[in-house]
């Protein structure tokens, strides 16, 4: 299978940090953009994106593909997405295992699906069509969820694994989403990490969440929690040096704080590598 | 239950704001700790919060002018009446001014509608299509005898609006704190605007009611940021006609009609110099 480049340690490219990134050239290996924020006619966002693209690898991450919706695929959206991809030449394009609306409506949210054979067939067929239209392999992310459905016929990780194999797509493993969904639904996070096919994972997401005691919400407005770092270590051991980035979308801290989280990630990875070397010796 | 039916049920519960909708709760598995309405409520609440956030981001001055309670009532009414059909959330807020014009609760507040129109134009100017502006030297490519037949094309970000008197003052007052931090040389900043007011100069209740002699404003993008300028009636007329494709000569006649006794050609030439210097003109050609 073709493998995507190992980009290293990245961050989400958010306007609040534009000036600091341009003036300080921080030690970030790559940036991920929210595709829709740049699917606009022109102006500052696209100008800035071109400046960043000249210096950093860029990955396009979308939130509106609605892969699991039973509405028809939005071909205008896919055409605009492809136009942006042709312009940006990203390392890859990703979106979510989710739907955003039906009957022509859009709830602007990543909505949950039942893990059924019907849903699996539906999603696999649509990923195939998207890949044909975009003329590139799609990278699909596990979403965080707050409900599951009684009719589900398999655990989420089995659905994800089958989807990747059958659609021949790649996976964006959101480690925080695994943790959030695992907490909310009471499944074993480690089982999820261990079941995902290692050769399909192209990228990790890391992020913070909000703890509401009875449930967790994937808010991207907090530092990464210790339990998620622990799960990250497990994922890193299993999937190797796939590209990783931190999503921060609200309650923006000083940029140095995000650089600190990236450094913590590098330190964890260095310790894992050192352990592996000692074991091999 | 088929996937399509499940998605219809789920969406219906979110759109109606009913996290206790029995039909959807029946097919939701028991969560680990929370109850099912609480977990369904995450989606129900997120839907409204997200759309409200889009409106907050695009109409910050309107919130200040109306006050939090009235603005949030407007947002709630807009969300109820306008479930999104857009793939990209960027344009969800676009119809707010028209919604206000069509709503009995808001259509008498011309100042608020004007401010909404103004803020929408700022948002639209921000990410309108790019186009290189022409300098005044472009005119030298044409002989003076051809000038009456010249027509102009304008930057895609340029918008003209005609709103109630007091809208610009309301905007400046509402964004006074923000402007204090801005570069004083920035186009369209409060300092450049004639009659710019301090935040406390006009109490909200004393804003003038809608007057037929409203304000005419040009909004565009300059150096990647939105800019604006209030136009005199004759410049507004001239720019409207120029944007509609009328030639220099035809516009001169209209301006002369508006300003009898003045040299229409000189006046329009002044306008043109300004339009070129502001980066508004992206094309010059003989009008058809």
C-alpha cells in the first residue's frame, strides 16, 4: 500500500496564531487547516495560507463531507474541495466518519451513526466515490460520540477497521476521540487502539476535552489530559512514527503552551524509542 | 430501523430542540453514567450554540447596540426560522438583515437593520474574490477625447449600502474599545471617519429614528482588511452608475443634474482619483 509521508509534529493553523507563526517561525513540522475555512472566494485567509504553504507541509481536514449521510453526496462541495486541494497540494485530505444532516439540512456537527452492516456498506461506497472524485486516497477520522444506537451490530473499532479495508482508505486516529467515546459509552480504549489496522493509520489527532463528570465532551479548548497522553503512548507503540498534530479550537492559550505540548509529545516518543533500543540490544 | 429513518429521527430531535424525544431515545443505547436525554442534549445544545456563535462572530456591533438580551432573542428567532442548508457555515449568517426586515419584531428598527447590513458587508468584503487594482496611470493609456466613453470595473469586494442615518456612528460607538487597539493608519478606522464618536457620546436610546435622508456607505477590502467610507449623495450616485457599467460621460450628466452650477467633469474626476487611490478600480475600457 502507498504510504503517506511522515510529517512529524504539527498544529492546527488558526488565525489567532498567524502573526506569531510568521514572525517567529516556530519549531512546528507541519500545519493542518480546516478545509472549509479556506473554501472562500479570496482575501486574507487564502493569502496567509499561501504564505504558510511556502514554508510548511499542509494537511486539509474537513468537517462537512457528511460521509455517512443518506443524502446524496454534495458534488459541488467535493468540486470546491478538490479545487482547494489542487491549489494547496496538501500532504493528504481528511474528514470524519460521521454525517452532518439529511433532507438538505446541515446541522454543522459531526453526528453519530449506528455500527451496522447497512451503514458500513453505505459509508464504504461513498468513500470510494469521494476518492474517485478527489483522485486521492481519503483519510477518515473516528469522531467523538455522545450516544450509540441499540441496533449497532459491532463495536466502533470493528466498523472502522472493516471500513478502512473495504474502502481502501486511510485512517486518522483521533486519540482523544477514542478516550472521550470510550468514557461516554464504557468501552475499552485499549481494545480500540489494538484493533485498528496498523498499516492504515496515517495520522493521529490529539486534543483536550471537557469533563462533565458523567460524560466527556470533545471541546478542543483545554490542555491534553494525562489519561489521553497515556493512550497516546499505547498508540505510538502500536502505530510507529505516524504524523501527529494537536487540535486547539477555543480558549486559545499562548502559542508557547501548544509548543510545550508538542515538546511533551516528542519527549514521550523519544522515551519509547529509547526503550525500544534497549530492548533490541 | 433503516439508516435513513434513524437519521431523520435524530435530526428532527435536534432541530426541534427536544432532547427527550421518545422516538429517538428509544433507539439510543444506555450510556455509561449519564442518562440518555443528557447525552442527546449534547447534540441538541451544540446545534444552537454553534449557530449562535456564527452570528456572534459576524455581528459583534449589532450585539452591543441591541444589548445581550435583545440580540440573543434575535439569534434564537433567526435559528428557529433558518435551519442551515449550507455546506459551509461561512454563509449561514448572511440572511440576518433580510430576516430582520421581514420580521414584525425587528422591521421597525431601521438602525439595527442598517447596522446588520453594514456588518454583513464587512464580512463579505473580507473574503471576497481577489483582483489586482489599477492605478490612476491607467487613464493615460486613453486619449482625453476617449474619456467620455470609458467605463470602469470595480473590485469584487466593493459593496454600496444605503442605510438609516446614524449607522456608522452606532458602529463606531459599538466597536470603540476594539478600535483603540487598532493601527490608527488602518483604512476605515474610526479616526478617519468624519463625525466619529466616543463610545459615550450617544446613549443607545438617543440614536436617531429612521430618516429618509439616510447614509450611503461604500465597503471594500484594502490591504486584506475591510475598509469603509461614507459617501456624499452625488458620489454614491456616480459610483452606483459606474458599477452598473455607465460611461464617464453618462455619469457626468447625472452628477451635473445633482449638482447644478458645479463642473460635473471636475467633480467626477475627483471621485475617480479617489476610487483609483483606494484600490477600487480593477478595469478600464471603453463602455459598450
